[in-house]
């Protein structure tokens, strides 16, 4: 009888791949490095994320490094932990080799051999797997173990590598980048073509493919199950039918383990392995939409039981909850199918409404705390926190708008988000929520006044005075009856609207009135706000000394307490006023100071405004740079659906600047430079605006690199690139060249790949660069 464990025989123990392996190139390199440094590497992650496939691929790639073989030990079907040594022995071919107990025989056999063991699916026999692995590693110095488990083995020497979902396209990527650069899309296409051989990504279905992969969050099992549905429906129909509960993912391979035939079975496998306390926390935490932090979890999920950190840590270990750290804060989240299982349990227990109410109350309180603490050194931190909680706040507002009798807290939340909404450009979604909530709470209360105020400001910021004016009129009418603080808030709002309507004299009078009343009531935050806005109004009307005095008053409040947002706007306005007074260099420096604050806050509207202001100031001396900055500003406006057009007095500066630049560069030169700006990332544009030398070198290097690849395009591709520069979409290109849309799309994909670009704007900038050299 042949000696088990010979190299050839050992290598033959790996199951053959019946489908192609897609992606994870970087991750495979990381694991290879880990296995050179550690004798035990455990791949952790939620069921269906691809741990087993990745382990098998690693074993295949590393087989030459293990002279005595690589062995796959499937533990998923093991029902009794006591049989684990026998399972390993069977994988090694040791059945019947000895009459001694399997652990003893196994240890003796491995003691001198150079072997890689793949212990697959350890989670349900975790204790036995930990003990056996520890024993093997201590007695067999040449053995290495690659384990897969939903939680770590937690033994000495273990290195844990969390297996994450495949990369997915972000919203909007389907219109600007080659989709198959994302691993999830590549997997979907690979599995789809195996079932539907003529399947390909087209202009008509690319949005659906991107949406499916994004909704499934790059989970390989979910993507494979979804692709299997293409036997019976189109990819567009699949995207339409893929609901939040993922009902469509209900049919898998008949030969797969039971727990992996559907996503539901995969999740239930994990659910059954949890304790009752862990299941309860899983269910309660599922009320959070896009993650949570410890303070929110404790408040919403703790109930009368106090802190639940032990259960949370256990759920993280079991890959039910994903923990990630950013800027010193740990955030926890569940993948969508896991969260849906928790919500199902809440429904079964009849507790869903109760938990959603607790969830809503916590985020209403969060908005109130942020509003009260806005003028403080914690302001930037608050801005980033609210951004992280955008999905949760949206869910809270949805609860308020759809549950009878729950609308009033939603109005309070919306009212408290005035400044954050301005900072984050939440005008359109915010106005939609107000349109749903305001009719449900018609009573003339202070809450309604504050909600009308916020809705009015957001409408004015979009230049929608048709809707801003009725909100202002109703708010002022109720505020007059209430008097006091509500009345002052609406005086301030009337000043804001008057400024956007071009009534600068009336606006100045109202702002000054509001400043006096806010000062008397001790509302220093709104005094600073009014001073910054008064400075803008006076700059537009030409009162430069008055504008600088208002700016100084704003800084006197904001600088001592470390406030950033009002101060950044005041600096932007002071820069305009300084430029208007004839000091161009001083104006540019003030704009740069404002931009640095805006950069820390990642505030799109402010970044766009400083881009335009610097462009205005450098237009006479550096028209190309100014035009590039105007193109970069347009990128910011696209994201928040507003621009300087909303404020007539400010837009006149923009129009004057564009006229100067078109005269200096000519229409073609202006268009080419503007396209360059549109192709810049935000960070690149900020570097250009700040005139950073490192960025300038980067721009020159990029230009040199572009020149070197200029000849890589075929004549047809160059022709298509020229049409992209002119603004043609794929259908326009197809019509112009008498080719199919699919062919046009393929050419554009090839151009992006050859030039190393991510979007069509970069192609346009490249064509402009070629034109400049020609």
C-alpha cells in the first residue's frame, strides 16, 4: 500500500475548481506574506464572502512550497467535535493506518512532515479545532495551517485575515469608468456568460449590472445566486426584482452544502451558532441602516440591560458585525442580508416599531446636540459624524413620515440640521422630507416655524424663490404670533431671502435687526452667522468697509472658540472684499485660508466657491489656471445641485470672469482648459487652487506621461476620443460614425484602459492637452 502523504498524492487532495476564480489579486499577495510569517492564518468573514474559494486558491498557488503536500479538510458536515481528528486523518489518507486513537496517530504522522493543512469551516466546532490545531503546531514544526472560520480560533500564534467582499462600483461609476475593473462586476459577468453565452455589458444594461453588484455589496455567493437568475430574466429585470430582503437569491447549486444553497440558509447557519443574547443583539442592532457607533448601540439596543459590549465583541468575532476604525472611532456595520435576518427576528418578536422609535429618538437627539454645540471646537467632528450617520438619519425621517403620529420629531430633526444641510449640500433631499412632514403637523408651533425656516433657506440656496417665499410668509406669520426667538429667526430668514432676490439694502437692514435681537437673547451662534451673511451682502452691494467690519465681528466670535464653518465663509467673503478693494494678493491669501478650512470639512459648496473666487482673482494674470478652476468648481456644483447662479449678485462676478477668460483664451482654448478642470479630482483641484508646488510638478509629470502614450490609440479610437471631447455620448458617437452603440461603448472602454483613465472627462482633458501641443 502506498505511503500516504507523498508529495504528488498530497497535492491531489485539493478539490478541483469547477468555476473560474475571479479577483482578489492583492488579497492573495497579503495572505502569501502572512503565511511566510505565521504558521496559522485564519481567514474570517461572513458565510458566502468567499473564504473557502480563497483558501483553495491559496493552497493551489502554494503547493510547490510544501514538499509533503497540501490537504483540504472540509469540516462543514462534521456534527460531532470529537470526530475532528478523524476528519483530518481521513483527509491525509490515514484511515486504518493505526489502531491507536486518531489524535495520537495524526500527531505522530505530521511531526516531521512539511504540510499545509486547510481546515475549512471551523466555526461550529471552534473549540475542538482550536485545541487540535494548537497541538499540531506545537508538535509538528514544519506544518502550517490555513483555516477558514466565521470567528478566529484564538490560540497563540494565530494571524487573522478578515476576508472582505469584492470591490463594487460606486454610484455614478457606471457612467464614467470601465465596470469590469471592479471584482464584483467581473464575477457577475463571468458567471452570467457561463449561463447566457452572449451576455455582455452594454450601455443599456450597465446601470443595472452596477446596481446589482452594489446592492449585493460584493458578496460572492450572493452575486453567483443572482447571476443564476439570468436563466429566467434579463439583467434589467433582475435589478428591478432584487428587493431589500433578497428574495430572488433563493436558488443555488444542488451540489453545494445546504447552508450555501441560498443566502437565507447561509445566514441561518450563522444564526444557529449564536447564543440567545447574541441573537437578540443581532436583531436589535439591525435597526441601524448603514452602521453604528458604540454610544448609539448602547442607547438604542441596551434597554434595561446596560452595556452589551461583550455580545457585540462576540458578533464581531463571528463575522456577523464588521468593525472598522477611522480617525480613532470604531464603527460597526452589518452586510444587508445579515441585517435583514435581524429585522425578521424583530418582526417575529413584535418589537420592530419599538426599536425604530428608539432609533429615531436617538438621532433626533443627536441632531439637537449638534445644533446646540455648532459653534465649538467640536464642529468639524460633528460634521463628519453626521455624514457617517446619513443613512440612519434618513431612516429616522422615513419612520417619522410613514408612521402615524410620529411626524413632529422629524420636523425637529430637520430644523436642527439647517447648518449641516448647508455645509453638506442636502438641499434637494432635505426639501423632499419637509414636503412630506410639514403637512402632517400643521399646528402653528415653534417647531413648525423652525422647520419652515430651514426649508426656506434650502430652497433659496437652490435659487428656487418660488417655493422659498411661501415658506417664508407662513413662517413669519406664525412667528409674529409667537414672538421672541421664533420671530428673530424669521427676521434673519427674511434677510437671507432678500439677499438672494437682489434686495441688498432691505437685506442689510433685516440682518442688522436680527443681530441686535440675537445679541440681546444671547444667541451668539446666530450672531456670527448673521455677521458672515451681512459681510457677503455688503460685498455684493459694494460697501467694502462695512463688509470687512462684519467679517471682523464674525471672527471675534468664532476664532476664540475654534469654530470653523462660519469662519471659513467669513474668510471667503473677506477675500472677495479685499480683491474688490484692489488687493489681489491679499484676496487670494484669504481665499486659500478659507479653502484650507473647507478642505478639513470636505465641504463641497465652500470648496466650489473658493475655486471660483481664486479663478476670478487670477484671471488677468493666469487665465488657463483660472479656467481650469472654474471647470473644477463645476464638479462640486454637480454633486449638490446648486451654484453661484442662485445668488444674482455673486453670479455677476462669475459671468464677468468667464467673459475675461474667453476673451483671453478664445472659445476653443477656454473649452479645453475647462475640460481639464472637469477631469481633476477634488484633491488635485485643491492643490491647484492652493498653488502647491508638489501638485504643479505632478501636473507636469502627468502631461509628460500623456504625451508618451499619445500614439497608443488607433485612428478610430482617436476619432472617438475627439467626439468624447465634444460632449458626445455613446449613442451620439454611434450615430455619427454609423456603428452600433455597443461598438462605440467598447471603443470608449478601450480608450480608458489604454490611457489609464477612469472617466470620460479625463479623455476630454487629454484631447485638450493634445490640441495644446499641436
